[in-house]
């Protein structure tokens, strides 16, 4: 089973925003929120029209995100294309 090789890059584990700031700037709506585990950027998911979380990965190469939805703790690694598990916090 493939594993994530980027877990040591996690610096931020909790979102401090509950909006997609990029969508707010353009007046767009989003479906779900994802947070970068490297810098804390909160962006919208790939089901949203703008896919800001994935755009953030493409621009920065920050490999790991987590769901920023209440009650969800799953993570995703864009580089290794695996769900490394859930965050304890």
C-alpha cells in the first residue's frame, strides 16, 4: 500500500478561517473547505468551481491538505495521491 512521504512537513493542523478567502475576494461560492497543512491556507475543494485548494498546491507545492469541515479530520497528499489518515487534533 502506498504511503505518504511528506508527514514531517505538517506545520499547521487547525484552520483559523472557515471561508475560502480566494472565493470571498471574487464573490464566488464554494462547496467544501480544505486547509494546507504546511501554511494554513484555506481553499475550496475540487467540487467547487474554482478549486482553490488544488490551485494552492499547484502554485506552492505544499503537498498535504486536510478537510476544514466541522467534524472531519481526514488528510490528503497531492504528491503521493494517498489519504495518510486522520489528524488526532
